[in-house]
C-alpha cells in the first residue's frame, strides 16, 4: 500500500517540541555474544557499565526536555532487548508486538507483548508476519514508512496497515549495514532525513517524490548511524558524531541534541533503536492527542 501525497512544509521558526511518551529498556544484560548484523563483532569487548551510563544519559536527555519515559524490565539472556524500538508498534490505543527474524532475539517479542498487554490498550496483538517494530516501521504523520529486505517481511506491511488503519509505504533496503529502516531514515517534523544509497533505486526515487525537501545524509553521517535519531518536533536526539547532520538540522530550525551511545553501537544500535515511542493519534499537521 503506497500513499504518494506530500505533506505541507512547516515554517522552521514555528517549530515547537511536543511532549512524547517513550518506552526504554535498561541494558543490564547487554553484551555481544552473537553477530546478526555487520556492526556486531563478538571478539570486541563490551563495557557494560559504560553502556548503562550512556543509556542513562539518553533517558535523562529525554526527561530534561519534558518527555515521559517508561521502562520495561530487562530479561537475562536477551542482550539486545535494550533496543526497545524493535519490540513493536504503539499508535493511540492499539499495540502490535514484534515477531523477530533471528532466533537469538525471538523471545523479545513475547516480553514486549506482555508489557503491552498489561497497559490497558484497547487492542493488543502479536504480529503474525516477521515484523521488527519501529526498527522497520516509521510513523510519519498520517502514513507509515515501512522497510523490508533484511528483517521485516513485506507481508508485515499489509498486516500493519490493516491493524492500525493507516496507509503504508513499502521501501526496499539493500545495504546490510542499514538492516533496519531506522538506521537509514529518520522522521522529522514535516519531512524526513535519509540516506538514499541504503535503498533500492525505485524506493529512493519514491522517497524523493514524497519528500522533495528531505535532508540527505552524507556517507560519513550515515556510517555512524546518524539517522538513528528521535525528533520531538524541535529537538532531534542523535549521535554527537553526525556533525554535518547536526548542521543541516540547525539550518532547518531544529535543535540537535548530541548523544554518546558508542557502546551500544557495537551491537548496531543508537538513539532510535533504544526508543519505542507510544505515538499519539496525529493529524497531517503533526498535532495530536493521546
């Protein structure tokens, strides 16, 4: 399912942060004991104490700017559970938990499902198709951008669209370094930032048509997962290493907030990977209510 309508541009001077609700998982069991993406090297030591301190810094950055952070209990033996974005999708009063592609992460789906089921949402379901949550599904106004090629199945796009009642735009990922959509594309306020080389030719051209004013990431910024960020309408939380992207964001009226998650990057994750947003129901202008 593909929507090709563009959204109206917003005056950069009018950008304002909108309070958000995030779900995170503290990396108490974080380690790299298997390799399921090119970032993971089991021979490279992990400093868990540093990973915890860096994660605490991200949470503090959110809370200092008025956002509410809820925390799911980490499960021993699930070192990648820290990457909460992969746990599912929550929009309004509906929640869909993930179904992971790799057996090493399979048990994370039920863990996140149990958390969602205890929250009192009107509808909670477990994905039937392989679906790695906000890793491959980005809520962008009144549409969902959806990645496939490495983790989430194309069939999951239709399932997500039907469950949430929103149009889904399918995008093909072609570079294994950018194995999830959220490593190659970041939703901003009224546009996106993305790395065209991570997508197939047709998908890159579709994004260019949908978002003619998008920010295009440099090779250098993409290669430090600079696009794995979170925007609240004004602040953009992203790695401090994506220096050119910081400048481009400032030029568009955003306020970048540099975050150091270098330890978690050893497993191929950064700011967005650690953050599952409990999305409000939003309109095309970006406003919304719980």
